[in-house]
C-alpha cells in the first residue's frame, strides 16, 4: 500500500487556470504552487502560454496585444492551444495531478473555452486570479520582473517599461474579473490583502488555497543551521539525543555573533528541535525560542544509536536499499525522507507566513527544508552535503531564493557519506574551510 | 523550552467576533473553533451573549428584539457588556489566547464598540461572519437548533418558529454585512459556498480561517477501529510491528461484514497506518485504501517492544512520570500524547473536509482522534478505554457527535492499564461483551 502525503488522497486531475492582467505576479504564484506540490511528491507542472507564443514571435510589441489586432489574436490563441495540448498530453502520459495554465485568460470567452476542454478531458478546473490595483506593486513588478522577461531581451529598459504599460492597457480594455459563482476559484486581491474563495470542493484545492493565503511579499530571510558537533557525531553514531562535543559548544558560543552580523537589529525568532544538541546550540542566542517535535531528526528506528558500519554489518540489505533509494527508504520502525517531508509540511506553511526565523536543526531535516526553498529534486536532496558549524541564509526573491553561507572557523567531523561509499567513519575533524555545499 | 504546536507561536490574544443574523450557525462555528483549538492545547473559550441575556430575561418574545424597543436594546447591550467583561477577565486571569464573542453583532456601531475595547485591551480583533440567504438552510437551522434553544424551552414548537422568524426580521432591519477593508475578517457565505478573507495577518488567524474553510455540512460519518489483536498484544509488549494473532485475523475476516452493516452501500475510503497490524486488519475490506505514517502508533522510543512490567522495572521513574501526566509524558526518544496530537492535526483537517472514512489505527491514535470529535479533555483522553475488536461510528451533528459501537463477537486481551495500577499483563482474553467504553 503506498504511503500518502497530506494532499494526495483524491483521485483527481486539477487544471489550475491563472487569471490576471500582466505584471500581477501570476507566473510567480504558479511557480510557487508547482514547487510546493512537487516537494510533497504531487506531480505538478506549469504551462506558460507566453513561452509558446515566443516560439512564434520573438519580440512582440504592444500592438501585438491590441484586441483588434486579429493576426496577434490568432497567434496568441494558437499559443494557448499548444500549451493546453501539451498539458493534456502531460496529464495522460506522465500521470500529472495539478497542471497550471499560466496566461492572462482575461476574458470570459477564453475561460469558457478552457472550461470546455476541462469537461472533455475530465479535469477539475480551478481558477486562480491575481487582481491588483495598487500602482506601486504593479510598477515594482514591471521593473523587477517584466523588463527582464525574454520578450524584452537586449532592449532599452525605459522603452521596455513604456511598451509594457501599453501592453497592459490593451489587456485592460477587455479584462473581465472572475465573478461566476458556479466556478471554483480563488481571487487574490492586492497580494493577499483580500482573498475570495468560491466553491472549493476538494481537499487538494483547499490545500492550494491555504498555501496561497499564507504567501506574503514582505521582505524577510530564513537562517538555517545544523546543531554544533555532537558526541554522537564524534563516534559516528546516528540518531540518539547526545550532548554537544567541546567543539560543538564552541560553535554555540560563536553562533550569537555570526547571527548578529547577518541579521543586524532585525527581529528574529529561533526554532529548535526537542533534542538536546539543537537546544544547546541555540542556548546563547538572545532571541525568543520555540522547540518543535516536528524538527527532530529523521527517526532511524531500529538503527538509532548505531554507526553506519554497524548498520552495514547488521542490516546489509537495508544499508544497500537505502543507497538505492534514499528518499523512499524507511528505517525499520523509523522514517523515510518522504515521511519527514510530510511531517515538515506544517513547518513550511508556517515559514511561508512568518517573518525572520532561524532554524537550528538536524542534517536530514535541514536537507528537506533547503530542498523546498531551493527546489531540489527528491533524487538529490537526501544526498546534499550540509556541513556542521555553518550558518545558511535563505532570502526568497521573486524568481528564486538567494543563498549565503557563513562559516564559523571551528573544525568538525564530516557526517557526510557519499552514495555507494563504504560505511567507514572518519573521526578526523575538517576545518569548515574545506567543506563545500554541493549546490 | 516548551514544545509548541502548529498554531501557537505568536504571542497574541485574539478576540474572534461572530457576526450574523440569527439561525446562521454562528454558535456552531464558534463551538467548533473552540473544540479545534482546545484539542491543539490553545486556550480558547466562547462567550455567548445570549446566555448572559437569558440571565436577565428568561423567555424574551420577538418584540424584545425590535430595534426601537429601547428597554430591549438596553438589556441586550448590558448582556454584551457582561460577556465582554468576562472575556477580558478570562484573557487576563487564565492567559486566554482566543476568546470568541458569540452574538449577532449586526451593526457597524456595535462592532466599533467592540473594536474600541480590543484596542484598549491589546486584543487582535478578528471578525467571522456567517452570511446566508438560502431559505432552506435557514429553516433547517431554525427547526433543528433554535426551537431547542433555552429561549423557547417548554413552548409550542410551531409558535416558536413563528416567533423566531419574527425575531430575525427585526435584526434584518438593521443588519450591516462586513465590508470594511481595514478590518481582519472572514466572511462565510452560504455555509462555505464562498468565503471572503480580508487582512488576515497572523498565523493563528490563518489557521482558524483554514479550519473554517474545511468545514462542511454534508452528512457523513467516520468509523474508527483499532487493529485486530496482535502478537504483541498477547505478550503484553508495546510498540513494534508485529502480525495479527489468530483472533486478530478472525476480526479482519469479520470486519467487512460489520462495516457493510453499518455503512450500507455508501462510498467509503479506508485509512490505515503503515504498520502491519492495521494493514492486515483492513486487508479484506473491499474499499479504496490509503496508508498514513501519521496514523502510526505513539512512538514509545527506548521502550518500544517492552512490556509494562519491563518498563516499570528498567525505567521506574519514567513509569511513574507517565502515570502522573500521561498527556505530557514523552518516552525517551519517543513521543507524548501532545506530540501525537500535533502529528494528527493534518489528519483531522482532512477528516473535516472528507466524506465517509474508516480509520483502522492504534490505541493512542484512536484516543486522540476520538478526543477531537467528542471534546474529551487532555486529562482524560490518554486514559480512555478503547477495546479491541470493536467498530466505532461517529456521526457529527449540529451540537455534538453521536457515537455507536458495534462489537465483533471475538474475544481479545485487554490492553488497557488503569492509572496507578500495577504493570501486570493479563493474557486472559475477554469477550468484547465484557468491555465498555467509559465515555
């Protein structure tokens, strides 16, 4: 019997149809939905109509988007047809669950055309509109995002902005907001100041809506750190609840200054797990602290407290099975990375809503959180090297997340074991300068 | 460091202000919010203005509610003052987190008065409006709920309905729906067909909104069963991943017929944990099945696989500590009931949205799910007796949940140990007829 995540229990195929004028953050929203669902192992993909259009017309000018430009209208409709066909093929051939049609879809006529296709293909249509009349947000979007769009590649930025505003005006002439109460939709007004939810029927839709209502655009950052080196790290044992090693305690002493240099005077909250090594690591930090059971290390079940050498010896088949599929492998009586992601989902939801947070946690947990923000695949995330005694800063931006690493100059053992390598534990400390995040 | 649940990380006191005409399900919504938050260990309480009013006027007639009945208006305002004062005292003396003012609060004037109080007392106001123009729903509410209200105790039902409709008309004359965009509010239209969310700022508010959007009123039931008797049950060991005993297998054989008699031809989905004993128990059921890691038994950490006698011998202090506070006690390397509730929260959220579900799970998990639906306190829930080989049916109704127990006539050992009792395991099977749920 397969193990299911929070959001994957209905046998549905959902077509999310983005609606909104240009520069309303539609693609950003679509990208975030795909990242969130993919992280939860729900097959999701975005089909951007603009990309298909650009295959036909490299640098369209605003006049291309005029409602009475029949040639432009014909080409734009063809692009929509191509994107939709690809989406339907993806649903069928790759067992897609949530496909997103990313385009303005700004008229009732266009939306009815999509509804018709959904009906024919057995897809549940869910409209997501981003509606905004705040000029500041719109100009910010135009400058930050749109003038970097492939449509304006190599062109004068000022001219691009002018042209783009013209393009928006053309869409505005025919724009019709969502108001058909028979449809399933979520209308996000002024980046979430108000949200209208209509006829949300399924759990999957309600998860998407809940995710959308938690997104915010206030600037903030998330800091991640593993606990300092522990006594179990020294002996090469996994799991357990050991104290910090002397070098681990040095890291705890140094952490407040590392954090202060990166955070400055901004407010910060520290989250730890319930295990001693993370709480000891955070003990000197002068910020409010919360302990979460959900941040505890991946449960290694019967192997808890063993070294990799002992596991290889006592459970050779499990050791190999884990190497073959580390994401799915579940320790007997313990957890897999997939289990861990499900356990971390409420943490991610809360992180999306929060301001500045520092999380002091464990290797596997940190890999999963990092994978969410950096969109790392499930093949790769369990194998990421996350060194000890290193503070990682994640800054979410419009198109991706910036990473900064700040290393404490305190040596530590490496707890990283490469796929297929022997289980031999190396107790020689490495200075952090020798360690690199392989990202 | 205290361990926090999903929803308890901001240092806020929230005043939820219900808004809506009579018979719009306000009290039901308020009760559900309180039950949900209390289950998550978030201190929440409802202050029903009608209760305070009834202290003054036992059976008010509709004319009491006429807008120009100055005496009535005065008394209703006094009742609101008393409820609000009690709420403020509760916030201060009992460290309340979410207080709910349950009244019609149907005018801007009345709401401004509450806003003023919130400002003075440092409370975050959050309005929750139930708006409904579906006559069928309203009449259903009036007949099912309101004519059973203390206001109409001992009166002719038909006369009560007439009087109540008159009372609603009096409120309608002055009713003003929420539309002030500067307020934090959630407006539920026609029992969730549409929901408008405005200026939701904090995570706690977003949790309440998410909960509200998952509620539905379609009739359904939830069936609960422990796995059949396992080999570990026979030997008195806890945890582990053992197979069913011969009697447990008999229960698995009989379960389809028990379920069929209770469910009839209605559609059903079966949820199990990832452990063998629940999957073996469900193996003969002819319905779609899903396995959830979140439904696995409470993790007993270092005590996994031990008998209570062994735990008492090897960890006498832990054994006693668990008796003293079973809800908070966490097995070394394992979980507490509090941890379990946090792990189960997404399951509850999904249950609220779903139709008919049968959950085959474990003693502690079943206690927590049961505690949610039956509003059982944290003192009592870990001590509830949940016998083996018994199917429990929960039917949520407007004011509470109905319970039906269906016993398979297959004996099983009792795994129930009373507080303060010795750790002695009794391997004598009891017929289920001797067992009783102490609820």
